[in-house]
């Protein structure tokens, strides 16, 4: 019997498959926050708030990812 047959039939492997799927969905949900923290963006706190509160809408998740991926501010260099 194949693994997909066991999961589809609700066999003994179904709870394990559901747990793995839940962990993957949870990890994917927080990708924008992880990207913001890894890139050290200035507004990483805002990214985490938008992601946490609005990420479930899909559009909020995309907005949070866009905020996390936007270009960093380049410090201005003053001429002497």
C-alpha cells in the first residue's frame, strides 16, 4: 500500500501526515517575518505585525513579504 493511499483512506499514517502538513503550513505562514529578520530590514517589527494579524488573508501575507523584500535604505554620504 502506498503512503498516499494510507493518508487518503485515513489509515494509521493520517495523524503523522496531518502533523507534518500543519508544521509546513505554519512555517510557510511566517516566511515574511523570517525574511525580514534575516535581511535586517528597518521595519521588521511592522512586517511581523502585518504578517501575524493579516497574513491569513493571503493579501496581508503578500504585503508582509513585499515589505520584507523591499530594498534597504542607502545611507546618504555627505560631501566634505
